[in-house]
């Protein structure tokens, strides 16, 4: 899909990275995104990425869910 849309110079899939590299990459983000669509499971589960985003003090955009609102509070839109 990336190649079909001519985005190879913009999108890079890293695969698995170390915790240190993950934090280094996330630290460069202005806004973090949780792409998980609402479901029965994630409506009652906090995804680790939300805690990582919050730990770095990043604003978060995510679908509306009960747990998302509770976990992220005012950090999420």
C-alpha cells in the first residue's frame, strides 16, 4: 500500500525495536494516535501505548471508549 501510494520516502516500518529506541522515536512525536477501534475488549482495557504516550506527556487522539476516557483523562481528544 505504501508503495502503491508513492509514500516510500515518507513511511518507514521499523519492525520490532528496543524499548530505548521506541521511546526515542515516540519522543519526536507532536501528537500520538491510538488507532484501536472501539470493541468490547478495548472498552475495558488500557493499551500499553496509551501509558507510554502519557508517560512522555504527549497529547493523544483516539476513538471514544470508556477506558480511553478514564485512562487518558484530559490528555486525550
